[in-house]
């Protein structure tokens, strides 16, 4: 019997792509909103003894609760197994407390997801390119976490645009280890920017660790919010003599007109992102932007 595939509202776009590349049966849900703003959900597909896939990123507080409510009810109605596919895990940058009293929201959200009742054969959560690898260990009880690296998608894009003489680069030393791993797999050099803190949150570039003069530079970052750090990095590499600059990210949020900011900077030739975040569902490929779907990777995992 085929696995039943459900999705929260914000991730129906990705569920449709997964349906196209796998052999699943689409789960049916009725969703509406009461006049007071509360959400009504009703599962229309028979659930008992079925293996269930549920796609939903924790992109907003509302989406997180929709995912939790639906997952809990799927188990309550007799799911044989439950696999949660979370393409984008929200609050991933709040994975630790720096100041006294800070709430480690990545951990509290993982605990919430862990509180979903256990299905007959147990529950699994599939996560993609987490900002901090330690987040997968925040999940508790009988929930089995799987951290999927989107390395193949990144490498495919890098080789497509990099040619035979490019440098794989990061925005700063914080992502250097991951970028170095990508570079080693492709047999190219890795570069990262060394920064010196001046005062407060002000920094200046002290050095670049690799020669980028005359070379294509491909910057990878796991997540881009507004694009400010990407623009700063691109300017630094350009000042060091870099040729064409491409940017690859797994999680493209691009808030506050982030795509336009990157485009209008005049520094970046092409921006490539996956569709892990709902903000990517309405973006069409053009000369500047390319969106590659996680659908096939999700199908291979589940």
C-alpha cells in the first residue's frame, strides 16, 4: 500500500513536487478558519494502519502549531508510522544562549515536536542543512532525527556555473569547515574571510585566506535572510580581484526585498536557492535567480 502524503498549507507547493517524483497517495485535509481566527482541521483520508509522510517547515509560529496539531491527530487516528519532513527548521540560529536568560528556541521547538504521540512503528523527523548540527540532538523521547545534507544539490549548482577554475567561498570563518568540505569534494580551493572585531558588532576584513584574483568565486551559505552579509562578502572578494561571483544557499528567506538587494548590488551574477522555505514558492527562474527543488532529495530519503 502506498504511503499517505500530507502537508501543512504553507508547504502544499513542495508536496505537489514530491508527489510528482514518488509513488505516494495524497492525503486529504479540510482546513478552514473560525471567525475568531482559530483554525479548523479535519482529516478526510482513512488513516488507520497507514504509513504517513507529513511535510511542514516551522517557518512561523502558526505553521509550527499547524504541523504539531496535524501530526498529533494523524497518530491519534491510528497511523502505523509517521515521518515528519521539515525542509526548513525555524529558529535554527537560536541554538544556544549567549546572554543570561536567553531562550534557546531551537531547543524548545524540538521539544514541542518531540511531544507528538508515538505511532505504532515510531516517529521520524527529517531535517535539511541545519544551521547548527547539534540541533538534531535536541529532539527527545522516541522521535528519531535524520539530518540530510544537501551537498549534492550545492555541488551540482557549483559545477554548473563554476567552470574549471573557481573558488568555493564562505562569508566568514564560521562556515569555513563546511565550505572546505564542499571544495575538497570538487577538487577546488576554498576561501573564507578573516574578520577583526573593532567595537560592538562592528568588524573589518583583515584578510582573505586564498587567492581569488581573476577567478570565479562561488559563495555558499546555508541560510540567507536579508542578504547583507552576502553583499559584504561579495564586495570583499570583488575587491580582492574576483571575477564572476555566484551565490548558492539551501534556505533562501530573502526578507525585506533580499533578492532585489542582491541583484541591485551589481556584485552577483547568479543566485541559486532550494525551495526549502515557503518564500521560494512564488519565485520564477530568470537570468538572476534559479530555484532548485528539494523534492527529489525528499523522495530519495522517504
